[in-house]
C-alpha cells in the first residue's frame, strides 16, 4: 500500500442507521474511505468482487445471508480482503466461528467511535507492515500476528518491550491522560524507535496519520513521563523546532 493511498472499505450492514454511523466513523479515521455499502451478505460478496476493497466491515445478523455464511464464502472464493465484524452477536460460539474464519477484529454493538478508531489504526499498522517490500524477521512476524514488541513482550499486556522501554513501568489505557489512546501511543513509540534521528511533532504526525497538535500532546506526555527527550533545533528562518527521541536506559 502506498502511504498516500486510502484503504478502501466495504460495509455490509442491513440497518440504515448503523450503515450511516459506520460510514461517518470510518471516514473520520485518516487513510480510510468507504467504497460501498451493502445491505446483506449476497450483495456484499458481489460488491467485494466488483470493488476489490482492502477491508470489509460486516454485521453477523442480516437477512438473506448472515455474516458467518458470508465470511465463509469470501474465504471459499479466495477473495483477498480482510474482515472486521461489528455486531450485536456476543455468544461465544459465534465469536469463535468468526475468529476461526479469519476476522481481524470483533466489535460488539453498541460501540463507540474510539473503539472503531483504535481498530482501524491497528489494521492500518498491520497492513503497512505486510505491504512493505522485502522479507520479515521472526520478530516482525510475531508483532504482526500477536501485536508484540521487538523482544516479544505482548503489547496487549499494555507494556512496551524492547530496548526503547527498558526500565519503564508497563503502560495501561487507564494511566493515560484523557483523550490519549494506547494504540496511537504504541504507534508513535514505534516510529520514534525506528527513526535514526529525533523527530518533530509534524514528522510524527505524518508517519502515524494524525494531526500535528495531537502528535504534540502524545510527545509531551512521553516527555513528562521520562520516555522521550526533547531537543530544540535552531537554524534557518523561523521559530526553533522541538525534536523528540526515545530515551534508552
């Protein structure tokens, strides 16, 4: 995927109100575009064949053909598309069936924009990792499969393994200031870790796909908690630029 391209999404949902909520939420997340909306699984499969989206966001309970059968047909037909389920179905048998059939996330209604945003940002990072050219190390494969850090500490445990976080207490969602989210923080730390030079808030924002003012809030939080060092870069015309680098202890 070219970083400048949008990830194209087909929504398969029979409820018109939920369709519109899904559309608005998806298109609020940078790099995502709704390519089409289908009202049932039969129409959804046809739309996937015609539009070739990157991602399907799909309900389970639908008339004519439900989400379980639709997902099985997508796989049987070899259609190269990822699927996120957004549904009121919360019985464990249904969840297990959908997971075994290959959904990359499962969101239970009613849902919030933040939950959708976190899911899409995580998917975007996953796609970026897979779409990069070359071969992958075992650590990179582990990170894609299990959302682990470079040294294998599960991010889902809300900590940051690897050299960039050694000596820091694991982070949890509830420890973050209001308005900051763990998945975005993980992505920013990953960008700082991979950078050879300190990054400005503008550079971080461009790499992660968020607003510069938002990136600055995360960077200021990381500086306050002792995870990054801020340097002021002077030179040229205009105001000096704050640049941020991870502290390694």
